[in-house]
């Protein structure tokens, strides 16, 4: 897993008033937990652009006054009106201690079913997993090239050593489904007898229908 480094400054005081002041200056209040002690600090909002606005996950080395904390992002909060980042929670990584995090899902290959007109449907963009950080992959890579229409890959199909996936085993991650453009063609049996259109002349060798015979007799009587 890739590592990204950011620098921050310890917070002199903690509280809503102090947090608002930090945000006005373009900073983001943060906290590191999971270690021996909880650490509060702040960092420039710009420092998080390479961490948050990407589907990838990273180990984050945080430098606070010369001391480095190895962490991962656990939770982020945004202002619902401005969509600006307002708070970040980091989990400190402890050697030998398992962590829980969301791993992005990525696919590779072109499914057989898609070539035949089906549509690839991704139901899960991230999968929650638990394990040692050194065992965590940067992404769950799924080869979908062998999927036909109606096939899918479920959580139970994932095989990663040292990783436990916390989603239900029966949950579908990706699958190929039929679209409206794919129409199953069925043979239509030819009718044994075709009824001629009104006013049409029966083909040679064919026997006129009973109603046609009655009409012929009426014409003969008139003559």
C-alpha cells in the first residue's frame, strides 16, 4: 500500500470555538486515536487533496513537530452546504494489531457477456476488510473476462491470505445482466394452412373454402 506524508501542528486548545477559527484560516481539525494516547492536531485543507479526492487508499505518515505517526484515515466529515472538509479521524497503526478499513474494488478484462450485449453491473465500490496493514491490498482486483450473461462474483469468491472480509458472503460485487437490447430469438412454427387475403385468388391446385363455393353457386343461379 502506498504511503503519503502530511505535516500538521498540535492543537493548543480543543473545542468548537477553536475548531471554527481553524477552519476560517483554511485548516482542518484532526485527531489520531488507537495508540497509547489520543492526539489532536490540525493541517492545511490543501494537504488532503491527494488523500481524499481519489478512490485509492493510503497509509498516511503524519509529521507533528518532528514526531511521525503512521496512520490510515478512518472517518471524514464535510460541510453539507459547502462540501468542504471539516474534520478527519486517523487510526494509528500498531505493529501486530489488525485494522478495519474499506478497500476499493477494481475490475480487469472484458466480460464475455458484455461482448454478447449484456451490461456489467458493479454493486460494490468498496469492501470492508479486517487484517494486518501489511496484508491489506491497495485494491481488490476482479478479473471479469470469464463472466457470461447472468454470472456474478460474490464476496465468498474472494481469496486473500490474512484478510477477513466483513460483508455478507452472498453479496454480489459485480455481475453481467441482460439488457433490453438483448432479445432471445425463438423459432416460429409455420402455419399449416394460410388464409388468403380478402379478394385474393386461390393458388392453382388449392380447394376453395366452403364460403367461396356458396358464393359461386349464387352467381350461377343469377345467370
